[in-house]
């Protein structure tokens, strides 16, 4: 079973600062997705990365997929309180689309 | 933006009772899933459903659990005899092709 490790587990920063969270695997990802989950809500898809070395931007969020497709990072520039949430990396495990979730990084941005 | 709708948002039930959690997936999606998240723990896969049958299930999804798509729009998860350890957020999700899931907002199940 592919293990998804996310780091750090918890990150607390001030508004305006930058942050990076990481997702690593013991094996190659076929693809990787990042979700954000807020308390009491379901995870919301942010991005899907497929190609090694791929970089995608979503406003102040930058997602990178490692060249070997075994790691990914999410960088937030000038974080805002609205960025607070649990950031999850998720990867499919088989053709039926059963996905495996990392434990997540809890990000707290204080004003 | 199409949504996956789950009802109820919160259900409290006594141990041993049956519960049915309801989901309306996005209408043109073909793959349906139930996941759960025990408070403070990872999101865990329960079951996937495609072409009106279970395609895969986890070891959590034992004989107490069942899923049904009774009318072409609803997708339900039934727990026949709830246990305390079934208390969790249950998320329904649907998917079209290779895109990511769309999750519902979840049903918080509390077994007392």
C-alpha cells in the first residue's frame, strides 16, 4: 500500500507570511490531488497534478509535482485567514478510483 | 457549480439502531463512493460503486454496511446495527472520468 506522508502536521502563521506544505510517497504517484477541508465540511478539490515536474498556480497557491512523481508541495504566498484549513494530499490507488488520503497539514493563519 | 448533497447533516442514534445516510451525487457522474472520517483521524475509504454494483470495499465495510442506488439519483449508506465506534463524519463523493472527486458536506453520525 502506498503511504502518503504529509509534513508538517500543523502550521500556524501570521497573515501575509508564506508557507509550504509537503506530501511524500514511498512509491511513484500516478497522479496527485490536493484538497482543502474546513471544519465540518467535506474536502474541496484544489488541483490535480499528473506530469512529473508540473507546476500549477491557483491565485496565491502554487503546486509542484516532483520530477520523479514521488513528492509534491503546496506553497501559499501572502497567506490570509481564509486559507485556514486542513490541506490533504490524495492519490488514486487503483483503476476504480479508490483514493488514499494523507493525514493532512492543519494550517492556521491568524490576522 | 454542481454539488453532491448529503442528508441529514447530523444524526444522533442509539447503539444497535439502523441508520440510513443519503446522498444525491452529481447527475452525470458514474462513480460513487462513501468515505468516513473519525474525529481527528484520516479520511478512510469505505466503498466504491459503479454500474449499480459495489466495485470495491474496505475491511471496514463489513456485513453491517450496505449501499444502494434505489432510484437513479439517490445513493444511500445503511448501517444495520450501529456501534459506538461508527460515530464519524461520513462523506459521499462522486466522480466523472479521471477528474477528482466532488465531496458532499458530510453527515455527522453520533452513536450514543
